C-alpha cells in the first residue's frame, strides 16, 4: 500500500491519473451536463414556450423517433439535432414526457411506423464516388391521451422545434382546454335585483339560464370553473363598468324613484377576461328584454378556450371590398393557408353581427369601400374591451385602364378605418414610399431593374427587440404608404414600436404616381430623402373614437329612439378597460394580395420567406403567442450584405473565402517568428557560447 501511495505521488502516475480523470469526468457529464448556446438567436436552446408546454403536461406524452441509421450529411445533422432537442425537452418537462429512438433495422418497427402514417423518403447518397439514391425513415410520432400526431419527412432542422412544440400544444389544447391551469376560471353574473321591478322580459330567468349553461360547460372541463351571481351595490357599479365594460342602467321612475343598476356576464382567468353580450335590449315593439342568452354554453366554451388555450379563431372583417381569403389569385388565400396550422379565419360581416368577445384578434385586409359609423363603432368598442387589431391598409386604389398600353391611375383611398386609427394615434399618409434600398431583378430587355416601390428592409430597418421582427435578416414590402405615429407616442398609456421602416434614402410620392421601374429615378434633392414608418405596433389603452354610440337603423335602436321609457342604458366605453395591441401595415400586398399592375405576390406557399414569417409572427403576437415568433425564426436569422455595388460584393465574397484563410496563416507565421526570436533572445542572454547553436 505504501508503495502504491508513493507511486501515485510520483510523476510516473500522471498519465494513469489523467486517464482516470477523463473517464470519471465523462461518466459525470453523461448524467449531469449543460450546454452554452453562443448563437445570437439561441438556435440550439429550448425556448421558454417549449419548456412551458412540457412542464404542464397532465397526461403521459410519448415521442417515438423513426430514423434510419448511418444517414449521410446533411441528414445526419437532423438526427443529431432531434436527439439533442429531445434531451432538452426531457430536462424541462415533468414526469409525463418520454421519448424513444426506434431501431429501424427491425422489420416489425417499419410496420409500426407505417401504422402511424409515416412513410419512407428518398435521399441522395454519395458512395464509392458515385451518386445513388436511398430509401430512409425520417419521422416522429407523438402520442398524447387518445391522440396521435406525426411529423414526417424531417429533412431540415429549420423550424423543427416550432413544429414539435405547436403540435404538442395543439394536442394538449384539444384534449382539455384547462390542461395545466394553476387556478380556477371564474364565471360571474352581475345583475341588479331591483331591475326585476321593471318587468324586463327574461330578467327573472337570467340566473337559471346562465347556471344551466355553466353546469354543462363545467362538466366537460374537469369542474375547473366557479360560478357566482352578484347583486352589485350602486357605489360599485362605476368601477365594474370601467373594469369590465358591463352594461349600466339608470332610471328615474315616478313609482320606483331614481337608481342605478347593471347587467353583465364575465368569464375571468387571472388578468384576462371575456365579456358576453348579455344585456338589456329593446325588441321591435319597444319592450325591454334580456338578449345574449342564445347558445350561451357554446359562447362560454369558445371564450374559455380563448382565455386558457389561446385563441384558435381569428375574425376576418368582410363587406367592404376586403381581400377574399378564399381567393388564391387576387385575394388572401395564401394568408389563410399560412396560418392554417394553428388558426382559422371566421368571417364577420359588421352590417349583420357584432364581433364575438371570444375572438382575441381581428384582421382587416385591404378594404376598398367605406365603413359605416355603426361598423366603425363596433370595431372601436371591441378594441377598447381588449380586442387586438391587425390592419393591412392601402393608401390608394389602383385603377386599371381599358387600354393595356396606358398606365394605371391611383385614387386616394378613404374607408373610415383611418378615423379610428388616427384617434388611437396612428395616421395613414396618402402617399407611396419609394426606397433606393429596394428589391432588384434582372430584365432581359433592360438589364437590372430597381423596384423602388418595393423597399427591402434589412436589420437596421427592423426592430431588433420585438419578437415579430427580431431574428429576420430582411423583409420586402410592396407599395406601402408612410405611417405617422407621433400621436400614439403622446399617449402615456400606450407603447409604440416601429416594426419596419424604409432606409434613410427613401422618398414619398402622392401624385403623378408611376409604377414602371424604368421611369423612376432617385430625387436629386438629398434633403427630400428620409426614413418612413411602414409597419407599426401600438399596445396599451386608448380613448374611444366616438363620443357615444352612433344612431343606427336596427329595430332596437328605432324602438329606443321612440322615447317614453324611464329606464335608459349606457354601455358606451369612452376608454379602454383592457390593454389592446394594434398592428398596422400600410399595404394589403403584405397581407396576401396581388398587385394588379405588376403581378407580384410576396407571401410564399410554404411560409419560409421573411415577409411570410413577419406576417405570421404578427398574428401570433396578437394572439399571445410571442414565444412562437422567436421559436419560428431563431434558426433562420440572416446577415445580409448592405453593400450594393458588384465590385464591393465580390471583394466581400473573396475575403470570406480566401482572405480569412490567408489572415490566419499570416497570424500563425507571425507567432512562429516571435517564438523563435524569443528563444534566441533567451539563449543569447543565458548561454551565448552554447556550441550546439549554429551561428
């Protein structure tokens, strides 16, 4: 033992101890390890949204990976990425997450893969200096409760975490709208009992009907909803109206005296709530009645999903010449397809219906006709109640001539939505923004053409903090007008973010508009060049664009205007009761439309282009899915060249290909020379007469 201890203390044992240290270090690292992700968009780290999804699993989730062995590059990197990312999921998940890599060499496992719906794909393989083809498995099956989802043909790592997380999230949401909640959802009926004296039709049955709908929905959702009926004190009503936007009623009756009451039904979870259209209205004959109780259980179910599972349905306003989301040629079918993996559009005709409170956001895409005041008021009150709004608005109508050889003309477009937006501090200018830093293409006849009306915004023109635009290297817009947000910046209750702006070498045109790139030139007056806002986000609380509810033509409004009733209601919101998000892009082309004069459509079918990601991120942001924005784009950040000349581009190209190698070699030579010089100096100082050194 003493000899062994002496051996360990001696230099002879250094190699053995070093080998043992490596072995033990690897054993520890296999059990407890960490990684440092040095990429700017954190491409190899699990997003917070992914971690949250797997942390709240209430039932076992199993991930089965069906990948062939010995895949050649670049497919081998996909296998390694899946292996690494599943380890990350497992590390963040609760005990209900598991994964398995299935051995595809066994025939029985191939049969299992086919039963799940997976298929082999054909890839190229380089073997013995010959290019051949190979049939391989590259898919994943996810099993949760009684649901099975597959991700097949995984040939790239781009957006893979996003696909896995959204698939898991959709499975969980479909299984239970209340999966993973930390507390109960509260359903509260506010109804002043004194109102029963006014013989309002349906008032005495309101609590019974609400309770019946509540019981039906609660049974389907693990009894996680609580219900209460409150007779609010008159002193509390103003605060309730300001907080929730419920209906308040005032009376001055010879028999019943003066008083204040309220009617409202609110579904609440945490800081979020949804207000149902349960209120007093008047029928055609002028009688007071309770409205909004039809299909109440379905309303509660939809609002419940909106609160706890994030809204899967988005309102799409129609009836004013908006782009048709079912039309793939001149409409927004590509926009509808782009969001179809997570959302669906619900068509809303404001002339006939209200905006459902269960919708977290609505889209207005390229309206061409005027809104009525009633319709604008519905949009205004929706926003003030916490609804989110996405607007794609053109500054002009493009009028095509009868003669194909004549250029189109452009008429300033005023639909009325500008009135609402301007009240919120967002002013749409009636001009087009041209930019020297724009999209270019080669033409057989004219050579390289610069499409000045299609600004190309690179990183310095995109907000690098907001999730919508953070990881995008560039975005191309088309036929945009300028947006003034100076009014919104004066609102102390709102925050303004310019998501995209043109370069400092841009200018505006408001008359004599030309869209033929061969006839457009950069202004010689440099003072006229400046950056313009093309896409903005304003979030917070706003003042109403209306002083009160505008007079309408509905039966209830006509009956109400007849007068003679001592009971009057006031449900107008003068200011926001919840924070809202408003995104405005000054062109419908970005929303999916096609330019009639040029024939350009920016949204691609697969959603892989930056402008498609920008639009999809905007919709996710409005629906509370900020994590999905970063997850979708974090592996796709691009660093594009800002230089335009061919010679400068070639210099940058060859410097990256050859110059860096030459610099590294020169640095190595310099270090080698310095090391030799240092050795020589030491020898000359301490042993100048050493005969072993040749002089």
